[in-house]
C-alpha cells in the first residue's frame, strides 16, 4: 500500500490503528539484523549507572531516498559512512526524540507512550522540512532494537534504557537547500536514577531559547546547542539550570532548561500554556492528566515572573519543578533573579513526589495502565 504524506510517497508501511499495552502488533517487516560478535555488555557497571554514560551494542538505521523510506536495519553501533559534507552538520536539519524502556515487574520490557514520540518527531520534522517517518517504522525499529539489546535494559530500581531516536539530512552537498536524503537512527543507553536533588535555577533574562514563529516547539538539534552558553553562565553563577523567559521582555516563564516547568501556588498547579515556543512534553501531559484525575486544580496559561515572585514572598508558592523524561520531575528549591534568591519549599508529600511515584508504578508495571500509555516490546 502506498500513501502520501506531505508530498512524499511512503511505501509499504501501514500505520497501526492502535498501540495499547496488550495489542499484539503485526510481525516485523523483513529487517536486516547484523549482530555484534564483541558485546560490550560485560563492561557496564549496572550498579553505578549514570545518564548517557555508555551506548548499547546495536543501533537501528533507516534511510530515505528517492521519495521513500527503506525497511530499516540493525547493525552494531559504529561510525557513519558519510563524508564531511554531511548535510545536517552544515544546515541543522536534525530533530530527535528522548524516551525510555522499562523493565517490568514480570521481567518483560515496555516503552512509555512511543506513538506520541513518533508523532512529535514528525511534528518537529515537518517544521524542519524533513520528510515524515512512518510511525510503524519508528515503533518497529524501537521494538526490534530493544529485543536485540534486551540485556541492556537494566533491572535495578528506577533504572531504564534511554532511547534516542533521531532524524537528520544525510545528503552530501554544501548548498543551502534542504537535504535530499535523510537517515533515521536509534541509539540507546542504560540509565540510572537521575539526580533528584532539588536544583537552584536562574531566571534567564538575557538569552532566549525560542521565539514566536521559530522552532522552539520542535526537538530540533540547534535549540540545544543554542542553550549551552546560557546554561554555562548560570552554572558559573552558582545555579544548576536556567528558567527560560519569553523573547519579548523576559516577563513570562517558558521552560526550565530542557524540561517543562510547573508551579504550585496555594493548591493550584500552574504551567505555561503550550505555544510554538514551548516543547509539548509527554511528561508534562502525563502529569497534568494524573493531577486532573486526582482532583487537583490545573491551569495552563501565561505565568508572569512577577506573579511567582509575589507568591514566593507571600509564602503561597508551595512547589516548583521541571518535568521531562530524563529526571521525570526535578524539584526547584530556589530561583534567582536580579541578585535576589527566592526559596521554594520542596515538600516530601508534595505533588512532585506523588506524580513521580505514580508514573514510576505505571512505567515499571506495578500499577494498572489505565491510560494505555505502555507499549510492551515483543521479546
Ligand atoms: C524533551 C523536552 C521536554 C520534555 O519532553 P518529554 O516528552 O517530557 O521528555 C521539555 N522541554 C524541552 C525543551 C525538551 O527538549
């Protein structure tokens, strides 16, 4: 079957109607799998996993050329074959995703909301003029790669296999026009429990992460390179992270580093409304869903820096935290602005702690998956 997406003909892949926890999906399309003869697994210290400390043995690749994607292949992780005119290096047509696979209580493996990551990768790609990747190829690639490297999925508490799907222009020419060929890759990395220590953040009022009409909503590679300098300066000033503000006058909060941000003012959870400057995080969406179900008042709206400073001064700011795949929630213990440091409580029974525990129970298969968020990998 052929179908047309945004002017590109995509062959062979028929999107599945539904991915739920128990839905057996179609068998994999013939995919070439070359296994390594020199596994690095025995070198991994699973008792002391950092984040992104080492890559698993294999990688998934698929190539787009002449208007269609191939069926994909798995090979030992290794160097690319392209030369230095590799398009993405010059013009930044590169987008990525970040998600995790979790070892289940029964020994199986499940991925959290992978179809939503596939859709977001294509929203990012659309903005960067990268042809759509069939969702089926995204899911099958993840499934097959995780099955091959299943021993890399850690078994320890709060550990997981971090998954990094990415899509980039892979033609070799140096004229400033869109690439003709594209490569989809997936690499994975075992990851430990990420720092849950509360962080001190700087309200960033000079640098801007994203502008209206720009690419802030996309997980586009250059957004992150563009943020390193601001983060470095914040770290040099004694902070761990930046709280991004809007591009007009830096009066409204946008995100916390590479995470979405939420505040609890009195009993209400507030978070900036999505816009083309804000990445639509799946952690954010899942947390808002759980909070609404628990009867917590949730507001998605513009949040003035002054409003939060006033709430902090009045003792009404009860929590602040970042939300993202890597750390799930990252509590903020203080935010600095104009040489003033505002303390934020980090309650042990707060919303951040509750949602972290609830999400962990769903992800590790200890609680019922009522939302159909988990996708079980066929091993
Ligand atoms: C990836 C990302 C997030 C969080 O998204 P999740 O789907 O929750 O991991 C938030 N903000 C930015 C800028 C990001 O890149």
